[in-house]
C-alpha cells in the first residue's frame, strides 16, 4: 500500500493506520500480562459472589436462538501520534447462539456473528479515513447467573476476517491484505432476563492481537468494541425443581433411636424399632429386658438363653439322644458304640463283635503257644539253594500251621520273605517274593482260604545279621510268619 500524507508536519501513516503485530516492545507485553491477571481475579470474585446468591432450584436444558446487535467500535492505538485520533464507528452484528447449562449458576455459551466493526480516523480534527472490517466473530464465554434477572458474561472472542474497506473522502479501497486474517480478544458483559424468551445484553470486547499486517512503521493497532443487542430464544426450556418436603413434625425421642418415646419400651436406651425401641446386645432377636442371657445368643423357648447341654459334650439337649452322657455329634450326642463291651470303641476295634484287649486293637489275645508254634514253623521252612522250591522237610512244620488255622478260623498269617545281600537287589526282591508266595501256596493247597494269608517279599532290605559273614547271611535268608486275628 502507498502512504497517506496527513496534514500534520511530515507525519505519514499507512492508509489503514494499522500495522503488523509487533510484540517486541517490553511495555506492550507488560500491559497485556497485567490485564490477564486482573481478568482472572475478576472472574474468581464474580464466581464467588454469584454462587453464594444462587437460589435457583430449577433445571435448564440446552437452549439457543438468534440475535441482533449494534456495534460501537474503534481502533486502539498503542503509540500516541500527535494530532491522530481514532473515533468510534457504528456497525451491526446478526448471529446465532447456543447455551449449555452447567448447573443453576453457571453456563457456557457459544455464538457465531456476522459482525461489522471499524474505526474513523481524524487528523488534526479532520476525518481523513473511514475503515470498515467485516468478521465472522465467534464469542465463547461463561455466563454467571446472579438470580433470575441478571447474568454476567466472561470469556473470549475469535474473529475471522471476511472483508476490509478503506474509505477516504474521495475513494473506497478493498484492503484485506493490510490486516491479519484473525483476531483474538477477551470479553465481559451483562445480560438482563438471561433465561427469558428475549434477553437484553451488552458487552465489551478488548482486542489482544494486533490486527495490522504490512505497516511496520505504523502504531500498534488493536480492535475494541462495544456491542448491545437482543437475543431471541427459539428452543430450550426450564424444568421446574421439586419443592422441598414439608418439615417433619417434632416428636419426642430421648434416646435418639427413631422410636417415639410414647411407643418406646426403653426410652432412655437406644434400640431398634422391631423391638419397640429396646436394645439386643447378643442379636438373638429378644430384647435385653426380656433376655435371661443378654450377652449370649439364645432362643425364645429358653428366655433368650442357649439350648442346654446337660452333659457338656457340645450337642445341645434337643439334638442329644444321650443328654446325660457325653458323646459325639456323629452319634447324636451318644458315646461311640462298643458292641463287644471290651472298652475299645467300634471305630478303633478291629474285632467289634468279639471282646478283646486294646493292645491287640480290640481283638482277643492270641494264645502264647499258638504264636510259638507259628514261629517254630517259620524257622523250619527250607528252600533249594537260589530257588523258591520248598524242600520236603518243611512240610511237617507247615502242616502244623495248617492245623492251627483250621482249628481257629479267626486266625490269619502274614508271610514275609527275606534274602541275604548276595546278588542284585532286583533278583533278591524277586526271590523273596516268590519264597513268601510258595509258603502261601502250600497253605492254600492244604485248604486254607487265600484271603486269610498275606505274602510279602522284602529282598535284602531287612537284615537281622551281618551280611559280610556266612553265618550272618544264613540268618538273613529266612521266612517269618506273623499270626493275627484281625
């Protein structure tokens, strides 16, 4: 752009009197910083004040509509130029708006406006140019409601340049290139009837961003704008709040348990309504004043005491089939049975129907001579060397064992086979198994039921003498027979 000569000495400024945003000036940055701090403080104070007065109990939905407003604006010149003055200029701003409630006191509102602003410039008292700027303006602000009839607006505004016209006394020039394509500012305002169908409002927008584009020699230039207008609500409604319930009647309740004294059996001790205001420490459902055992849970049948346990066996008398004799629960409070009466109960008695002794697990004592005959027979069992073939000289001893078993069918025999340490573990184990089995087979062949006989080989694992001597090895090669009656 060329330079417009103004009649004030040699002063020359751009035709728009607008320059590029030059924030190199420390004074300018300091002013903006202070202004932002003051704005934050103002927001905090207004929030505190209006929150304390908010009495609304109604709820509001999202609302919106259209608006129409008048603009009264001018440029703010940061550098004073002698004889140059920016004057207010009228404009207009139709638009739309939408409001989002954030409770009864606070809401967030966004607008979109087709806004025409600008400024007139006088030099030495003579109007030398008339600048018009048309923006798509987008205000975004918080609305703080101070009751039903008043609200305060605080927020910001972004402006997007649509057109720019520079009018002098003789010419009109499109000069969009002389301006930044967007502008930022902060706003504050007031609204009357903010939730009505028609709202009256006014606001002030303070530009924060320099709007000049290509005039480095011009003063720093900012928008400032006063706007007043009407908003018309097209949608949105109020949802009435629920009125508070009537105050509860005053009742007397000295112990504070929720049961009126007139109906409280224990008016000075907190209790439960189900027990007419009386406590129940043991939680058995019987009020302490009626409970003979107030610290131990019981039943109404026994006046709040537990069911008795006369014999103290842990089974109460109502479930105890032997209430005067200690027993166990699995026999319904009776002692464990002892069918044969030998003092060894049936659960531990291997012979529960034959009286015996505890040392023989409840079975009768086996006669000493029977044990000796079986042991004698075991010592006289012989096999062929390295074999499990019984030698004929063993038969007489084993036949004696057969006679004992036939004479007393309660007797049983455990046959254990043992070897010395000659040979491998595996071969000795097999040999001992086979020798014990050979003795069992002989007894079975003589008519003894196999279920009364048990044969087990132990190989060389249970020596009774030194395997390093011939005499010791001879003792380790043996057959043992244990007679039992269970």
